[in-house]
C-alpha cells in the first residue's frame, strides 16, 4: 500500500551541527521522487529522517513532522522499529547479510515480523526476487551466501529484501553509485517497475539518472560549507530540468557548480 | 515459476497476525530504572527474610528478578519482540554489573589492604632476618629481582620478536613463513609453567643452578610471541606506498625497512613491547621453578637465587599470618602499580605516535 | 622528499656505492630476520623434545600407571604417580570457567560496543583492557582471602536447591576451596581477556551490516542477532579459546585457592582435586630429581592439551572464514 509522505518544518542535527533546515515537501504515492544537489547538501540526511534512521547515528536528532498518510512518524508513541518496517531502505553500497544465504537474506525481514510456514516463506521469497528481477539469476543457488553475487546482483538482492516485507515506502540512497553502467540500467528499470506498488524516494548524484527515473525532483543546496542544507525547490522532473523556477537549480543542472 | 512477467502488482497476503500500526503502547522511559529499583529492594527483602548471609546471593536474586519482571512487564504492555529486546538489554546490563562487582572488589581490596604497610621502609628493605609471621621487612629484594629478570627477558626477546615480525611482514613467503606464523600462534598459548618446565629440563640436563637468568629465559619464551604479534600488526599498518616510494628511489630494501618502515611503526612497536613486559612482570610460576626465591638482596641475576614481586606475594601468602598477608597485599599493590603504569604509558605512546591511517 | 634548497642534490643515502652495500646489507638483514624466525621454530621443537626426554626418564621408573593412578608419590618406594586426578581437575575447572565467563564476556562486550552510553563506553573498554593485565597471583590471593568466604553461602545455596543434580551436592563440610570455586575464580580471571577480544571484533562489524538490519525494522537485539553475532562468531570463538588456554595453564590462582587432594569426585562443591599447573607448583619444593621429572611429564600432558585447544580454535576459525564477511 503506497502512502503519501507529508513533511513539514523538518530540521535534522548532528550534535549541535544543523545538517538540514526547515524542510517541507510532499511526496506523492506511486511515484518516484528524486533528490539531487551538491555533496553535503543534506539530501541523504533528509532521506534518513524519513524512516528514522538518522537518529541511530551518534548525536543525530530531528525536529519537525513527517506524516505518512495520517500518522506522524515522530509522534511520541511511535516505535521507530515499526516505522522502519513500514518504510524500507536501500543503501549506497549493497549490504546483504554476509553470513546468510540468498534465501535467508530475503527472508530476514519476514522472519523478524512473525512466523511463516515454510512454503509460504518460499513463495514470498520467490515473489520478492522476481520483483527485484533477480529470480532467474539466483534460483539455482538460493542456499549460497549472498556475498558471492556481483555488485549489481547484491544490490537487487537488497531491494528484494526490502520489498519482501511489503513496505509502504521505499527509500534509496544513491543505489547505483557503486555499480557499473549495465547494473545501473537494470536497477533503473527495476525502479520504474516498482513505482507501481511503492512510493519511491531516491537520492542520486547522477542528474541523468534523476531525469530518467523520477516523476518529481527536489533540488537541495547549502549556502556555504558548514551551513545547513535547504530544499530549494521541488517540481515535476521535466519542469526542473527544462525550466526551473530558481536560478541556483538551473546553475546546478547546467553544471555551473556542484 | 513459468515466467518472470508475473512481477506482481498484486498485493501480498497480509503477514500472519497482521502488521501492527505505527502507534503502539510503549513503556515510559523510567521503566527500566523502576524495575531495577523494585528488584533490588525485593532482593534485599528476600535476602533478609530468608536469612541469607552472603550478599552474593542477594545480588543474584535481584538480578534474576530484574530479568523476569522486565520481560513480563514488557510483553504485557508492548509485544513479544519488544520484550525480547528488553530482555537482551537487561541481560547485557546484568552481565556487566555481575562482572564489575568482583573486578572492582579486587582492585579495592588490593588498594585498601595494600596501603597498610606500604611506605618508604617497605620499598627499601629486604626480608633479611625478618621471620615471616612478624611485622617489618620489605620488598626491595623482590623489586630488584623483578626489574632484572624482566629487563633480561626483554633484552633477549625484543630483538628476536622484532626481527621475526620483520621477516614475516617484509620477507615472509612460502612454507617457512607459514610455519613461523603457525608456531607463533601456538607459542602464545604456552602456559607459563610449561615454559618454566622447559628451562628446568635444560637445567637438569646441563646441571645448572637456579638464577635470575633462568627465570628470565622462561619469561622471554612467553614474551617473544606477544612481541611478534603486536609488531606484525604495526608493520602491516605501514602503507605499502611508503615502501614503494623508497624502493623506487633506489634505496636497498634493508635500509627501507630500517629507515622508513620501522620508524613509521616505532610507536606501536614500543607499545607492544611494553604491554608484553607488563604481561610477564606478573608471572609467578616460572620464577617458582627456576629462580627459587630468596629473603636476601641478590642483585646479580646470573648467580644464585633471587626473588621477584609475584614470587614474594606467593611466599608471603603461604606464611599465612596477618603480618605476612599485609606484606603480600602491599607487594600486590606495588606489582599492580608497576603493571598499570607500564600499560598506561604504553597506551599513551600508542595514542601519541599512532600512524595516521585516514580513519 | 623534494629538496627545496639550492644545494647540490643529496648524495645517495649511504655515501658509498649503493649497489654493493645494498646487496650485502640485504643478505645480512634477511639472514638475521629469517634466523630469528627459525630460532622460534627451534625453541618450539626443543620444548617438545626436552620435555619428552625428561618425561620419559620419569615414566620408565614409574611403577604405577601414568594415566590411571590416583596418587602422586614419585619419592616413594616404589615410585608411583598418575595424572588422572590432574587431568580431571584441569578440564573440569576450565569448563566451569568457560561456561560462566564466555556468555558474561560476550554480554559485557556487547554492553561496551552497543549498549553503554557513549560517554561510558570508551573508558570502560580501557578499564577492561587494564584489568586483563592484572597478574594472576593477585587474582589468586584475592580469591583465597576474599572470594572463598563469599562463595560459601552460594555453595550452601547450590547444595540446597540443586543438590539433587549430584554435581552440586556438597557431601563434605569445610571451606569452599573446591573445583567449583576455582572455576569461578578462573572465570573472573579470563573475563577481561575474552571481553577485550570480543569487543574488538564487535566493534569491527561494518556499520552498513547493522544498518541493513535496522532498515528492515529490527530491534536492537535483532540487529545484534542478525549482523553483529554472525560477524563476530569466529572472533568470539578465538577469544574463548584464548581464555580457555589461560584457564588450563593457570598456576597461581588455582594453587592459592584449591585445597588439593588426590581424589576424583563429581561433587564439585567438595574441597579437593587438583590441576596440572597447581600440582607442579605445590609439589615442586619437595621434589627430588625423579619428582621433578615426573612433574615435567605432567607438564608435557598440559602442553599437549593446550596445543590441542589451540589447534581446534584455528580449525574452527579457518572453517568459518568463507562466512566471515571479511570481504563485505
């Protein structure tokens, strides 16, 4: 069940350092939203506030509201563990559990959340691996360690692991930056398929990638090094790339800085 | 199974039990502290009521109660996963507290009983002419013995250990290096008493008499593998670019090692040697077999029986009188202080001289 | 190392023809360092050879069965000595120590690496490392003078509640100078070492492995179960083996606490029993030459025992390597 994310007045800190300042935006369900911006502009930090991963970094703390449909992720009675089950995440470098087999990697999240019958588990694992376009490559070696796959396959394994628990939202933090062009293409294809079922937010350094996969694009920037990052604008991807309303966006996209 | 085009727009069947919402009942933040307080109170209460004398038992009762209550309350208010998480947290805390109590007690006892007779006199006099069960006497002869034996052991083992480590890191390929690596590991596990017996067997064969040197040789056997291991680690930290840069200038390999590699790692190497010294300084068993112990000052480690701090502690403990116990504790305090100072200085050097590894 | 002065470029480091000194120097240096390596092998070999030789002298004059005799009297006529009691005591006390120390040490290591407030964690790690350096003789006198009286209540308790298990039945009155107490003391002794090594391993778990678990909605305990423990398993095993090696060979702490006797009893709370190292320390003073050789023979068995433990640890670690996640 894809859900809408409504962020209002969100700031995040590392200790006393403010990393992002007063961000408000809406992320539409069943669409891909890309975050772009120069290094250090806080786009990854912002992404990590959307599933409360930011607060696991030492000194990390968040102010503001993130509504997932009608529930505030930062409400006082909300369990961050439950949030992360609802909002899945894929990381910059593929990180399958190194001691687990491919099957167990995909089943890991399911096993946390309840007990499944064996065939039920196998069914979900297969569906998730198919969903991640990985099934045909690994169906004969489900019991081999996940760390034996190539980088691109590992990343798709991580995506399979994330979608196996049927999250409402899927966050991707530069999912292709450690991959070769062919694997990148495979992941991008996958993203366009996945958006039929999930709300997807992707952070990317690669503007062509943002243009290729996303429906909406948010541009982040910072005034100077050491200053908090800010949301400059968010709009339809076509509009951002063709005719942005802010000068800085155009400068960044046309390669004048960043 | 048939084709991969089935790639699913259809929603998954709900997980068994259904997924709980984001909002769940949660225990307040002060819950663990309150649980702990209640358990401790109950532990003391039960201990008093049942007339248990030992406070060890009170503590154990309180610990078990704490685990049970926190699991019970959490699974009632929150859910089973949270309860397991809380249980794990509680177990980890209990482990920590369980371990801290005896270790703190050890330090405290040594300190409080050690200061009783520890003074200038104690440090500067031997046990000559002092019957074990009377007060008086000191630790000077043992201090001399320890310093000389440990010094000799370091003189023997530091060069061997260092060179072996250099061989393993800079030259070591093939069967010999593998064998050395393996046996260094094996040597790390040799009990000190076995090292002592080895030297003893040599003494029996060669007809040698006990002396500080014999003890030092046994200590050296214990020290070498520690030095090799730590030096190896440090040499491996030296970036290869540094070696290659020097070699590319046409400097012969041995000079690269002497002038570039070892100076870069010298801080860590020193730390390793000092930690090894601290480890062997407290060894008693080899001294027991090889140095024999003495009440008198013998500052010649090559001839005749000597004493050493750990041996002195053992000796005074065996006498079994109040006065000798006091001396044992005082010597223990001196020994701990010696070992701790070595440790602190060594770690200080490590921090100060640490190679910058871009972390 | 560019020289920015306007002097002539520095002469080659040695000032002589670098080629020849280099080659000769290299040879000498390689010879020295390889020689040290070989010396280590020679030492190891001679430990085995010398111990075996002296042990064989003793064994040839032993009128008892070395493996099964419950007595240690090499000065008697005929000389009789056997290691059965020592082997039993060594193994049992070490097992007790491991059973207590390993779980607790893993707990403390996790406490320091994952649970303790950050400001507490670093000093704690430091203190644990320092405690690992406390000499065993000090644990010994502390154990004998403080732990033993404190454990008496616990012993009675174990007897009351678990006496039906036979193992915890206390059939003799007397102070708690038993194998069980020795095991507890050994556990306390090896705790810092096992903790220190385990913590180091847990600390090295790649952050991204933990985040993978967190992002799936794992609780802290589940993060540890999914990513920390599997990654650290072989490290914990080698830490435990290190601890086991120390416990097996520990001399002074056992010698101070145990009241030795040459009996084998599974009533672990009864005073009595003995270990290899303790027996050597206790019998050495009064031993004649045959007595010393007999002690060397028992030391040889201890040596082999520790070698086996070490080898087993190495095998376990090697087998786990492909799953160690070191390449992640």
